C-alpha cells in the first residue's frame, strides 16, 4: 500500500479525531510530504489548508506519523504470520482493518515468537488433546477420564495461554486496567529513616482515571529512587466473569481454573505493564506540554532591544565577572571586580566602565550574591549621577551550560567560561530569544520532571516550540548567530554554519536574494526560510518585513495602483489601509494572505513581543532571612506547573504559589491564570527556612471567600480538596505537599 493510499485511508479517521475537515487534513498532509515546514505552512500557505494554526498542523503531523508507524508494523506482522503459514483471509481482514497499535499487537499475540513456556512444555508432553477436551466441554473423553492432576495442570497451562492470546480477552483486560484500576503506592520496607519528598505517597491510592500527571510522575520518581512501591489494583471477580462470557465454552471447573490462571499469571501482569507504560506516556505528554508552554513564554519574553549593556555575573570568593556589550551584543571588554573584599577599587572600576561606555542598563545575574551586586551597582550609579542607567536582575538559568558549550567556545575561544557566562547574561537581557536558543532547553529550568519524561518526546516538542518562536519573531540575517539561524524554517545546522561563513567572507547580505549565493541553499530552502529572515537597510524595504519574496510582485502592483513606489508604501499605515483586498484575490492568493501583507506594510518587521518592563524587587528583601509572613511582594513567574507557579521574589530562592492560592476563584489549570515571565503581586503565607521553601499567595480575599460551591452530590470536603488539587483522603490523614511534585 503506497503513501497516498495510506493517507486516503486515514483521512476520515484523522478528521474525526481532530475535528478538522478532511479536505484541510489532506492539504496539510500534501504540504508536509512536499517538505514544507510547519511555520512556513502556517504563515505562507493559509489558502491551501484553510487557515489552520501551527498547533493544528502539528497535531495532524503527529497523527500522520502514528498511522505511518502503524502501517509499517502492520506490514511486518502480516509478513511474519504469512511466513508461518497461518495467515487466513479472515485474519488478514482483521489485521488490515485495525487502526490502533495496541489492538494490532493483540491480534499478533498468538503468532509472536515466544520463549519456552509452560504451555509449550505441556504440548510436548502430548497434553493438547486433553486441553481440547476441556475446551470443548467434552468431560466424557477418555483422555479426560484418565488424566492425572499433573496432566490436568499441563492442559490448563495450554488453555491459559490460549485464553491470554485471545485478542478480545486481552483488549478487555487492558481496558479494565486503563479505566478502573486504582493506583496504589506504599513506602518500601524498611522505611527511610530520613524525611523524603514522597512522604505523602507512603500510603496513597487514587483511581487511574482521576490521578493527574504530576502526581503519577511523582510516584514514578519515588519508585525509581527506591522509596516507593507502586501497583495497580483491580477487582478480579467481574473481570473473570466477563472473560468466561467471552470464552463462551461453558463453566467447567477446569476451564474456570484455566481462566483464573490466565488472568493472574499472564494477562494481569502484562496488561498492567501496558497500561503503566501508556499512563506514563500520557503523564509525560502532559509534563512536556507544561514545559513547552513555559518555554514558549520565556523565549518570547520582552527584549530590552538594541541597547548597550554592562553585564555582571555575581560572585563572592572569585569576584564578579564584568563584560561590556554594544547595541548588537558584540563583546567589547571584560574585567573582574570584588565588591565584598575590595569595595573602593570595585566602585572605581565600575564607575570608569559606565563613564566610558555609557551603558543603557546593567544586567546582573540572579545567582548567589545577585541582590547584593545589584545594590552595589545602584550605589555606584548614584555616586556618579548616572540616573538613566537601569539595573536589571536577569535569570542565570542555563548560563553555565552555555559557558561550557561548544557554541560558546566557537564564539569566544579566547575567553574564560566565567566571562562567557557574563556575556550570556547581558545578551539575555538584550534579546532573550536569540541567546536562549544556544542553550539546551532542559537546562533552562522551566519544566516539570524534565529528567524523568521520555527524552525523545521532550526534545522533539521543545525543538518544535523553539522553531515556532524563532519564526514568529523573525531573524535579522546579518547579526544572527548560527544557533539562531539553525531554528529558522528550512535552515539546519550545516546551512546555518555556511550562511555565517558566507557573511564573514563577503560581508553583510544586501538582499534576501543574496541567500541563493550560499553553497547548498537551494530553491526549497530559500522558499522555506526567506520570509522569516530580515535585512534592515536593504535596497528593497520588503526585505526587512515578513512579506515573502514570492509576493513582492503583488506588493509592487499594489503600490503602482496607489500611485506610489514600494518604498513609500512600506511603513505607511494610511496608504496600506487604502488597499482594496478583494481586488487582489486570485487562485493562489486569498484574503488571509492579503490581510497579512497589509498588516506587514503598516508595521514592517514588527516584533510581536511585549515592550520591556524592568522587574521591581524590594531592596530590603535580598535573602530568605528577610522574608516574613504577611509581606506583600512583587515577583516574576519563573515556572508554571500543574500544581502551581514558582515566583522569583528577588532572593535567589523562588517561592511557590500553589494552585489553590493563585486566584480568588477555583483554578483547575494554573496556566489559565499566569504565564512564565508575568509580573505578579504575592503575599507570603509561609517560610520554611530549614527546607529553604517559601509559600506565597496571589489571592486578594481571605481564604473561604469567593469560592465556587462544591459540585452537586459531592461528598464533604470535595470543593476544598479539589481546590488543593488533591482528592480528600481523611482516613490516611493526607495533606497536600506540592513540593513533593518537584
């Protein structure tokens, strides 16, 4: 079956799954097959696919991949069974009509090569006729009448395997575990002598259909670390009764014993593993989605822009590394100061740097001694009267990873890694996106269980988000680093490197057309990338916009119809507003693209990110010792998880706003209320210095006010327990500990 047939076969199913018309799904499938990237499809082929967004296109791609893998597996299974001489027309039809991977494996189960089993040994002893007699309820057969207890056991072994291999039986048992099992965790024996993060799970149970991803992953981590023991609990009686109905061979005692054995020894362990694996993947996908959403907001954080920045990587014993950057992020000079040990000298050095280079801002890493270094910088600025220079705290997350990376060594081969760290901090303030793409996303620290989830899934999703953000913002071709160019639609690592090499050898690109001079950058790569690359100051002003080169002729016609040149039209909102869109609709250009073009003409190359606002931390709160219950502070959301949000309040230790404290109303999903990078006012409601934990609240009303009533029919405590993100378990004294979810 060829690819076109496969796609046609799954179109109706895909359409129903995603609630997207089949024609649009087919259009996206065709565009993807032609080698188009998701950002390009979403931005420049809207008429073809009906104006779907990147998320919808990505889901179509994901499901197409699933069904492609299903087809490959189907072909392997058919070949295997056929080679065994057991492929009947009926079986072939069942396999070819199966559209679910797990069900396909169930059909293949009886024909899978197996290691030596108890059933095989029994068959070798000639006990299959006895097993058939029991199976056919032929209790008068001679074999049955003369059978010993050992023979009956062997016959039951054969029947147990036969029952366990039945696709309908296996599918039923798996579905039962998936829908009705209770996830139970207990502390291992002997019990740990020291406190752990998993104490709330020492005696815990929750229906598998209800347990949220973060709790399931916490239990999995506890099991992995040898603290917890986890199992799925299912009531066996109704399961055994249903298996008897499916088998439908009467209710002889020997058959019932075989069914019980099949369930306990073969089906339950296998299906528990299957469901545990699927539940883990489901939880992984949820955790990855949380990470991806946080990463998206972090990458799209407000840039300071083309401003001169003096960057400081704080340090006490080894001093503060200082690096000066120009408006484009170019490194100018570096030094080391020791504010704590040699204060007067440090003041003099910093003052000279400010007076010589006139920075617009001083970026200070938020690591150890960060707040003290901020205070020191402000004191120097006050001393020399530099009122216009702002001091900004910048997250250091991942800066050390960048410093030691191959990318950093390529950029600054002659600099110490600590100086590279300072440069990264400064550039992160100028343009978070351009700098953060150089760091492996997992190292940025905005995820939940990023080291526990399936790594290929995480890496693929984070790469997708990074590419999406880079192409949403656009890239300045003449200043972009190779890591940033790598994320541009149609440009991989090797092409990005060649672009930088061409730029170093020939100078700045004067037009988008110059890209075609780069070795290896063919027509397809140009088509995919050109619209996302910007060239400020180019002869053609459209080269600095998101208008794709394939539409330049159309814009020229628009300008001609208005009686002006393209240069007069680009950036002139009044003129662009006069364009009659319907006049330019054609077979390959519709209103969605025309509207995008007009918006670009009004504000060419507009950065979609918000305007930069300096965070405001209290000067008198610099360590956890300064934090008191009842304090109201302003902070920056650094991480949003399924159980709440972490907030930087300027003390090198983020506080946690639990989901129950995010708003006066009930909140089921923290991302509905806050995003990474948001400014937020919080009140301190708890300080645990021993564990270095701070509990915060974003509520404006006392607890108990402004809350939704409990669901009709819910038991006592339902509303409160759901607000806290946990089921009530009064019998075990369960108390929610959100920090266990870290």
